[in-house]
């Protein structure tokens, strides 16, 4: 019997203690926001927080969670930083396919929880474990900066140097 | 919630209400035609009568593209796969432009396989060729205009006024004397009216939605974990859903000789073992039980000893030898032999490895076989062929196989397989076990799964005369045909030339007076597939690095040299000029860095890129990319910018890291440790500039990929004086 908490709620699991936390979340608790990407802690899609620390749930046996609290993407918005990060992700229109984004957001929240004003290098260091095959990395960085200081970064709707919004709107006119 | 009642082999007992209870089967019902409100039926073009391959039992036929609820909500059925490119937003924008609805009330759903959803150019439902917006451009604006006409007519009838005296504004119909009705209020009445045959579409000067930077409709559910990918189906969605993991032969073309499943008997949670000639599937109640079962399996595989064992080193040698001999001529202009008279000439050989698609979501397919019918849930780029392939395996007519399109975690061509490999496999398993089953490929299965961008070798002899003009260009491409042996062969292979092998060379926009492109197509040894931008992945690299070499040989500026060859192609010229201007071409790069440029036309669009590169401790670092894109008329600038960034990241990933190698028929890579992909700390800052003035949309998803590798290679040359002729790049 393994006792731990998921998103603040107590869980008692009679389960193979080697079962990766990822599959307890996805199959047993049906919390499918946490994604399976590689199974070897190489891509970050399965990132959750264990007592606030970002971990790769695909390679963390559920036994390692005993007595601890797991936070997933489904509840990260309950914290102020989590809510701000999710909003910044929308404001910067970050997502494409979206499959990696739960993990990206969990890593970003963990970063901002310990570093309120990360530099580009801090972001690179904290986020390089999260692969995005759609290549949303520019907007991920932009969103983290927006979440760190909401008034400082321009929203994606008015990208400073990209896609001049007036040009396409007037095309063919 | 009582998890102990969930019939999981490895359950969790006595939990507290840990998780918010979702509305049961909400997801499954979402694509059904809803009662109440109005269902507007449109069938465009005239290919088909039914969207859902089921008889229309109601007076109002089931809706193909648009549903307007009594509450005024507007739901657009998206016929293409959403796998990152933004069709769940850009396609509804086309409808909304003409409909005149309130954008905040627009919802987007992925359409199931259905004849009404056929691609208007290719005649089957599919997503590829950067054509989702292109082929929907007239179709979906027409849908919106027809619906608007019917809603206005219904309101006019109710008010007893002329429809010409009514207007539409933001989901409301406005009549004479301040009359006002919402779309929802007249939806029922509008449904009973005939669909107008002719509608007039707005000129671009009146666009309010098209061209406006619009945030993605699918984003909120992708930042809070609610978005449901194929991988995410559970017993909440499909009761009694099982999970299968599949053991494949380690070598391509391996066949099962024998297996021993004895060790599985002592493992909990395993319900079935399915054996086929090509695989063994272990089916269980959860991923982990199926995975442990698969890991415990012992299997022996057999390969025909007479068959060649694909080996990438051997193939490269053979391709290189073939490249030095004459090939089949795909394009000839003037006398290419005049290259021998060049004052300065270059003979260069280029090689490109096999590449895996490596989408974030490993392949998966869920099938429920019910004996006389079946249902599939899959993130498919090829709904029509996949539905047909499933029907064949299951022994059912296609109309008895419902294929639900799931949003997909990337695809890049891997989910558009003419032989429907993983879908066929899932159906074979489902037919045996007769319970709903989700077949999951692990990352390793996906990486070793045997469908790759083929390896190629190019050999080019080209030169300039004493005046610096190109004297001749003799180009020979060697590589497997992607489409040979598939249903696409008749369409894409003409006179022995697979167009996907030579596109980007044979149709080069450069004005080269003496030019030849030849092709040698060796026997297919490695199963292969299109990969984001297909042939342009390698042809753009050779064209754009060789042009750069000739510019250097002519002692000309790379931009000026290209411009001198592009007089007949103003779009290419203009895009090149825009990238050069915005990048500060001609001005000094920051210390320790150099710039390289490339321009390439693909999928009806032109993309030029300037890469700013440094080489530090033997590592190529791309700091910045300035991209210019002419994709015709822009529907959603936010998505276009995102797609160019995405295409650059995807191409750069392959240019710096990507290589699948085979030894003795076995793929040597398995996961992201030995098939590394671009990470955030390697991503350049990408600036995107759009060429204005387009009349119609052209491709967006792929045209950004081809130029990045040659732009970086040309920057590496500018920095080091060394030419890159082999990918992935090494310095």
C-alpha cells in the first residue's frame, strides 16, 4: 500500500511499486493531461511536481511518491504562478500540436517558483529538458517572460518584428 | 469516485474524490449530430451526399461543415487533422468571414472520416502538402455565405421584409426599423430553406476576420490538460478499453518464427496475447501491465537469408557509385555538357541520411470491433485510406467503419501512410480480442517503426564561365522512391521519375541555360515516407549550397548572384530581397558570427531565410534566423508566424542532429538519446516577415523547412571557408 497525494487529494494504492507515476496518473486516475513521450526522462512531456519539484513521472516509480504530494497540469492553475503561466501561454499563443505543453508549463512554473525573473540563460537551462517537435521554443520563452513580469513582454498578437499585422490584413485590397 | 469499481487490474483502493468527475462520454458524443437547434446541410463540392457514411434519416440532412445552435453557437466541422498547424482556427475563420458570426461563439470539432470531407484537390480526406487552407479557401467561404443567406432569408420571412433590406453583424441579423434577431433564433427556420446555389463571396478589401491575427481556438484545452489526444482515451471515454503493446521484429522485414509467452502467465493484468506473422501483441488492462508482459515475451524472428539486409553505410556507397554513372533524365535544358567548358567548376557529392519523424505523441490507434461494425479513434492524416484499410482488415464495408479523427501530437507525414501500417496492425489486434483496444507504440517502437525519409546522394557538376555566368549544371539524384509500390505511384511517378525525388531541382526557378537533372531510383530496401516538405528536404540543400559555391566561384555576392538568375520569377526575387533587407544583408554580422542565405519555392509558396551562425568549440550555433515568406493571402498571421518558426525548428533539428542508421537490417536508434532533436537552448530567435499582396492563400506548413539547412551551411562556409555537403552537419 502506497499512500500519497495527487493534487492535494489522498490516494492509497495497492499497486506494483515499480509502476511509473505517469501510468498511475494516466491509467488509474485517468488524469491524462500528463503525457507519455519517451519513457526515459528524455523529453519532459510527463513533467509533474513532486512536493513542488519538477520530476519526470515516466521514470519515477510510484513508490517514490509515498508520503508526498504530486501536482499535475490539471491543478497547476490553482497556484498564482501556475495560473499566470497558463494565461501567458494563451496570451503568447504558444501551443501548436500541444502534446508537450503540459510538461513545458510544469517546468516553467517550477522555474518561476524559484526564480522570479529568469534570464534567457536561466530559461534555456530550466527548459532544455522539454522537447517540442513543433518548435514553439521562441513563444515558450516569450510566455515565461510575460508570466514573470506581465507588463514587460509584448503579447504575441502584436509581435514586434514578425508578421506585420497590417500587411496581411490589407492584402488584396 | 470509487476507483476500485473501475475494473482495473492494478487499481487504487479507497481513494477520496481526487479528481473532478468529467461528464461521462462527453467526448464521444461531441461528434454526433445534436438534437435541437439547427443543422445546416451543405455538400460541397458535388462529390457526395453524406458526411458520416450513414443514411440521412431526418428531413434535414446531417451537417457536413456547420452547425448553428439555438443558443447562437457556431460549430465548424474541421475536415483536416489538427496536429499543430492550426486548422481548428484557420478553417473556421474562412466560414466566419462570410457567415458574419460572433467569433467568440465559434467552436471547432474534428470531422470523422466522411466522403463530404474529401480534399477538394485530391478527392480523398487527407491532410498534407501544406494544402488545408488552400483547398478549403473557396469551399468554406461558400459554406459561410450560404448559411448567412439562409439565416437572412429566414429572418426576412419572419419580418415580412426583403432580404436585401437586412444585414448581418456579429451573429445578429439586422432588419429595417431596428429589427434584430440572433442567428440562434432563426436557425430552425433557416434549416428548412433551400441551400442557395449561387452566392457572391466578399472581395478581400472587405475582410474582417481573414488576415486578422487570431488566437488559437484549441489553445485553452491544451494549457490545462483537457485536450484529448488519441493517446488519452480511457475507460471513461470507451468502457472496457484495453491497452495493447506490440513486440515487433528488431529487423525490418522480420517474420515471427516462434514465441514463448509462458512468463506472461504469472503476470497480472494481461488478458490476451495476439500473434501475427509480423508481431506479437500483449493486451492488458493498463499500459504498465501490457508493457511488463511485452518485456517478458521471448520471440524468435526469421528473415529471408537471400533478401538484402538494409545497411545505411552500404547504401551510401552504392548510391555514390550510381551517382557517378548516368541516370534517367528528369529535366534537360540546353547542353549540360557545356559545364566541361567552364572556367571554374565544382564537382560535389552530397549525402543525406534516413530521418525519423519523431512526433511528440508516439503512434497509437484505438479500435472497437463489434462484429458487424467497428469504430476507430486515431490522429490520422489519411482518413479515407485509413478507413478503407481498416475495413479490409476487419472484413467490413467501409461505411460500417466509423473513423473518429483525434487531435494528434504532431505527425509531419508519419500519419499519412499509404499502407496504413499502425492502423492495420491495431485492427488485426482488435479483430482477435473483440474488446475495445488502444494500441500504443512506445517511443522505441515509433523510432524503429520503419517508415523514414529516404537517404539520398546527389552529385553535381557545375561551373561558371570567365564572365561569372553559369556555364552548365549537371545534377544526378540517387534515392529510393517514396511512393513506389503504393497507391500514389500512378499519380506521382511519371515515366519512371518519382516527382517527390526531384522536386526542387528539376523545377528550379534559377535561369540556368545548360542544365540537367537526372534520377536513379534504387530498389526499395527501407520502408519510407514523406517527411515535412518531402523532396525539398534534400533538393533545396543542394541547390542553395551549390548556387552559393558558384557565387563564390564568380566572386559575386550570394544575394546579387541569385538575383541575376531570377528575373523570370518575381515572387522568388521579391521574397529573397525582403529577407536580405530585413536581415541587414551586406552589413557586418556581430563579431564571431556570419550570415548565410537560402531561398526556395515549395507548396506554392516561397521562403527565404538568413541564418546568423557561430561555431564554438566545434559546435554550430544558430543565433538568429530572419525569414521572409510569400504564402499568398494570409489567413491568420499568428499561425503563419508560428508555422515558419516550427518549420525552421524541424529542419534545423535534422540539419544539426538527425540521422537514422541501419546495420544488418536493424535500425540503430531508439529514443531521443541516440536520435537527438532540437532543444530550446539550441533554438534561434526567428523573425518572420510576410510578403504582402497575395490574392489567394498558398502553402504554409512546410515551405519554411527547406531553406534553413542550406542557409546555415552557407553561413558556416562564410565563417570557416568549409563547405558542408553531408547532413547532419559536422564542422
